[in-house]
C-alpha cells in the first residue's frame, strides 16, 4: 500500500472514527431500511459529512473544497465500505464532482454539494450491462436548448437527486464516444418520469424515462459532442472510489469473520483452531491486501494523471470486486447457519458487494478493458 502523508493519516483517522460512531450498520443501514426511507440514506448524516469537509474532498480549493484527490477519497470510501454506511458520497462528492470540475455547472452546483444539501446522480447506462459508449438517448436541438428523449436505468440515488448528469447523444452512432454530450438535469424536470427501485442491499436506484424533456443550452456540462471528457473523469473517479469501498466491504466482512472464528466453539474447541479454516482465513487476508494495494495504486496514478491510470483503475475495480466476493462468501460460510439469517450483519456485506460490484462495470467488464488496453 502507498505510504500515507501525515495529513492523509489524519483524514483516515477522522473518517474511521466518525463512521464507526455515526455510520454504523445499526444507526444507518438497518435504521433507514426499517423505516422504508425512499432515499435509503440519512440527509442528517450527509450534513455531517459536509460539516467535516468531506463533501468537498475532491472539489478545488478555489471553489471552496479541500482540493484533494482520489487517494483521500479512497480513505473515506474504505471506511464507508467497512461500516456499510449508506450515503451519496461516492456518486455525489466523488464521481459527479469530478464531472463538474472546471465547468460552469460546477460553479452552479458545488456550493450545494459542499453544504451537504445537494445530491447528484449519474445517468449513463440504458441496457442490462454497463456500456457507457452505448448511449442511444437522444438530445435534439430545439430553440436555444435541447430536448431529451430516451431512457436510463440503474441510476443510483436517481429519485433523490437534485442534479442528474445525463449522458445523451447529440451526434454519431450508438457505440461511439464521439457525439456524446453530458447534461445537467434538475430535479422535477417537466416530462421526466422517475421510478424508484429497491436494490439488493436496500440502497435505491431509479429508472428514468425522458419524454421531450427540455433543457437550455446552459445545461451542457463542458462542450456539446464532447461529453466523453467529463464523463470519463467521472467514471475514472467513480470506479477507483468503488474499488476502495469494495476493499472496505471485504475488510469489514473479513474482520467480522475472523472475530467469529476466535469466539465460536465447536467440539470443545474454538473453530479458529481448525487448520482448514486457518488456511482459508490466511488466503482471504492475502486477497484483501492485494485488492487494497491495487485500489490505492489506481488512486495514486489518478492523482498524478499518469498514463497508466486508466489501466490500473480497471485492474483495481476487477480485483476489488473479486476479493470482496471471496470475503463475503467465506464470511457467510464460516458463520454457518447464522450467516444466512437477516439478524446477523455478515449477510449485509454480501448484499452490498452484489450491488457495488455491478456499479460502473462488473469484474468481467473491467477484465475485458484490461485485456484490450494491454493489446489482447
């Protein structure tokens, strides 16, 4: 793992303490699930993120943020994953913030994000699988603006968002990066239909239907036909961030499992004394550490704007997803029957991995990207 600076260690310690106290499974995930909250997260906690400056972690200093990078975001996201804390941090403060960076829309929306009052969502995918180039949603010029027609799905926090960043096609054909434009669509836009959907981990996503949704020219994020530039920034930050959160999920599940091995007795012995379980626990630990190293390397390369950053982000998301899958599967198995019950928290880690592992590309998608970027 990359050596942290003193400032980064302070941020890590602060995030760890804050989320271990305020972002716990009982206080947040189980609470909001039990109340049937339409958002799936608490706006009060989002305000606390803002009070600590966390909502501005990647927003430039000259626009009120901390002006930090992917590494610092990863430190926060790892603790979010460890505690299964439901929040819009990944989608809003990381992915959307990077898309808005350096644009007029950033000046419009950053103050709300910094204050913990704005939630943002990314509307990219239209099919069953992640395919950011396969955008068919049409943006047709009309008057001084555009009219949007089409549909999006798996829009995390889409029904709660004040701002939806929508990838639309203004030129070119489906499958091409050229001709995409990113639009900032505000909550309550006329003729926008929103269907809120419960995901496996109790988080929320939306299906969006655009039926002649009119936006003005100022809604364009960046330049017309060059939406891939801000979108690629958002995807790189979001994928690296989701890898870090998956490392947290894996670490949280692994720690819970090891604690159980040290406490559960069977046949008059602690089950952690059985060699086969020791071997499995050791293997799991090594896999989580490899994923951690990959996630932090990806963040470091992004912060340096290194040529290898894109490749390493794909490596990190693929590896973190597979390691988290192993961690939750081993966790449920080693807990035995109780691991299959809703009363025990280990199963909640499995549900979170199932959702987060799909966000912005599953491990197979990223493995294919690694192969293509490597010349295969």
